[in-house]
């Protein structure tokens, strides 16, 4: 949620759901009509009279400050802010802090552990790990820029991936840029670093050309003889470029790029994680869902989502990837007016990877929107209880 502040209408809807009140029951207790409640929750009607706000707060059994959003931030939001501040501080040290060098072997283990934490969507734990890891990486780089470059690039990559999830675009860009700088001169490492540029640059007009340049630089001359690493990196970058094309409204280019990625995915197969990409046919299938959402085609996105999760490859995707996809599926269901299935998708995502909903601002905002919809109430209520969205 922008600025972590929920509009008062959504706040009313969320708190009403937490109290397990229907719109009609809530309206009756206020002496208002159901239509009046619906308009307030959708933001069509504003709440300006202090006396009305106090009456609503009394029925919902909360302080007026809570209703207005002037109370303390939810625990997850506060935790996220503190974690991001520590990561920002670590990125600002530039290897200038004193301390012992970490051996290349131990650094590689720490990076692998960070990626495993990310793949399981354990974002709070990763926020705890990253400051020390980044400090060690930068200290080692300052003393020997060429030592352990793969671990250095992967450390900045996982930082960029997490910061993108947390909607920290400027810090994500900084981490991705550090990865690109550390990878200079090595086409495979540059492709690895460029993978994290996709989500960071997706709204940029130049994103597609940057991603395609990286993709074709690492592409094998003959796809039949390309290594799984080359095919995974190239295919992932093509899929990223497709999503930038879809956001720009170029559906044909997006489809062509995804078809090209699908050919490479067929050679790689599912169940692998070459170069931290989790690339394979299932990854391309879920990318097609995101592309349809970006184009605003909810019906196509829903159809592709339901086909994707029915396939065998779905279960081979990392937990983070599956949970993120379910959030995208919820967006698609809302596009076609199916709030109930949107709520089910979010609830399933929360069961798979709670932090994907609790710590990702976009997912929290989506959950707040779904909680306002009367059709979603029976499904979203348990999730709403767990999310302390003030």
C-alpha cells in the first residue's frame, strides 16, 4: 500500500470482516442502509463527520485512531521498515568497515543459504541475513575485486530480488547495478546479473532492449548444443523482456518472445534451478499469465493460470515462485470480477508462503481490496484476521 496507508473505506471494510459482520448487519447497527455502507467501503462516499466516524468505531469496537490509521503500524510493516534500513546501511558501507575476511568457501555457503531462504519466501529471515552478507561481500571486493566473483554477483542478485519484493525500487536498482558491475567482462555472470534487472526495469522504456541484449549475448549459437545454464539464462531474460513488452501493450512481441523462451524451456525441463533462475516449461507458463495480466486480459490470464497449476511442472517451482504466481492469479480473477476465487488464490498463497502476503506491499494491498468485496468475505476472513492491516 502506497505509504502504508489504507483508505478509510477499505479500513472500514477490513475491520468489518474481522468482526464477522455482513454489510447488512453492520448497516443495521449504524442505522444506515446497506447501500450507504457499500459506498463508504468502495470510497464512493467520504466520511467527513467526526460523529459518524466515532459511531463506526464503536460498532467495530476499535479506537477512532485505528479507524483513521493514526495508530501504530502493523508488526510486519514495522519489521520490514527496520530490515530495509539495515540493508540500506550495509549497501552504504562500500567495504570500508574493518573486520576479518570471509573465506571464499564460507562466503559461497552464505550466499547459497540466502538464496535458499529466498526460494522458500522467508523474507524476514533473509532481511536478517543480508546486512552481514553484504558487508562481507563488499569488504572482500574492496581487498580483491576478482576473488569469488560468482558469489559476489549472486549476493547482490538475491538482495535485488528481495528488495523488489519489498517494493524498494531504488535500493533494488542499486543492488542490481552492483551485480552488473561485479560481473563485467564475463558474459555468463552478466546474464545472471541481468536477470534481476527485469523486475527492476520493467516500467522503463529501455528495459526490453537491455534484457534482449543480455539474452542474446549469452544465447548458444546452436540451441540444440547449448548448455542448460545458457538456455536457462537466455530463456529467463527473454521471458523478462516479454513482460516489459506486455506492460507496454505490445502483445505480439510478448507472445513471440515467450514462444522463443518456451522452446528453450522444453530443452531444459522442469525441476532445475540453473543459475538461480528456476527456468523451465512451468516458469514460462506462469510468465504467460503475468503477460496477460499486464496487457489487461483477465480472461486469458485466468485460463492460462488454471492450465498452469494443473500441469506436473507446477510443483517443481520454488515456493516463492508459486506464491508470487498465485498473487498474480488473484489479480487476474479480480479483473474478471471473480472476487471469491481471487480470495482463494490469496489464501492459498498465504498457506504456501505466508511472507509473500504479509511482507509484500503489493500483496497486502491486493488482500485489502479483496477483503472489501462481499463475495469474498467467507474466504478472505481467516486471512484478514491474520493480516494486521491497520
